[in-house]
C-alpha cells in the first residue's frame, strides 16, 4: 500500500502558536537527523525525488504527478492546491531500490538491503544533513497533523499534513488541510519555503539555482 503525503507549509506566527498552545493538543515532541542522498550529478533531486535516511529509516518521496507530466499552475487551480504539495512516500527498502535504480540505471541485481555498500555501488552520496526538533499538535475534530519544526541550521517552519493511501481522495485531504489552516488563521496567499529549500539555498546555491531553473523548487 502506497502512502501519499498531502502537505501545506506555513510560517508559525505568535498568534498561531498561541492558538495551538491554547486549543491544540500536543501529541508529541521528537528530534531526528535527516541525511539526504543523491548521485554527484543529482539525478534524483533533478527529478523531484528525495531519498533520505531519517535516523535509521529510509524513505523516498516523489511527486504524485510525475515531473514530466506536470502542467504549469493555471488560474483554475484552487488556492489550496496551489499552496499544498502531494508526494508519494515509500519506506520499503526493496521498493526504494527499484525506484532509484529506475532513475539511475543501476545494473546490479539481487540486492535486497539498502545498506551503505549499495549506496556507494550506485554512487549515492549524502548531500544534506540536518537535525530537526519537531512538536506535533492536533486540533479537536480535525485529522490533520500540525508539525512545528525547528531545524538546527536556524530555520523554523510549520506543516499541516495528512497521510492518505494511494487512490484515496486527495481533494478531500486538501479540504481538510484548508479547514485546519483557517482555524489557525492562516491565509492561502502565502507560500512558504521548506527546510530543504533553505538548506540548499545556503549550502549548495548552485544546485538550488538549478532546481529553481527546472521548476522543481520555487523561490
Ligand atoms: C518533497 C521535498 C523534499 C523532501 C522533504 O520533504 P518535506 O515534507 O518538506 O520534509 P519534512 O522533513 O517535513 O518531512 P516529513 O517529516 O513531513 O515527512 S525537499 C523538497 N521537496 C519538494 C517540495 C517542494 N517542491 N515544495 C514544497 C513546499 N515542499 C516540498
């Protein structure tokens, strides 16, 4: 079963924080280290594929709508959809390997574990590494998870997130995210940079510029 992450990022103002502390339920606080991997030529991220190891767990995120079939955002698109993103998430190592191999044309077969030897064989190297402290909240009657992230390189961002299974109604998830956003007093006109945008801009500006130029990331 494939998971789809429907997500909207936001800047957490003092008002939003107050609202969360008063009406939200703090469901957890955690700290994790993310390491992102790609080939030296960035074959994965230039296709909007993000391979990461969070603590000891591997995860691959790639768009629900493949980069090749993407249309420019039109005026017809709802504001909610314009500020939200949909990515498939896979966590099974054999599936991750198959998908990655599709892209970087590894010819090896019979590898079943995404260990460090597999990484070096297909020339995957860590290009970004940071630690996040995350506080997670929920609002009464809402299924959307609200994360407040503080990354160790000095960037804070909020995320509204719903996980659905592939084939489930993305539109309904977008509407739930929108409803939670309204309850938090967020407006749809604001597009917010994710942690990776900011990390790349600061640490790998050339690759960041390339991702902007091919419309994988937006400034
Ligand atoms: C999908 C993606 C990246 C991978 C990191 O994804 P994200 O959900 O931003 O990270 P995080 O740490 O919050 O993961 P979670 O704990 O929720 O699983 S890096 C860039 N992208 C693409 C992307 C994009 N183009 N635009 C926006 C607004 N977000 C992500």
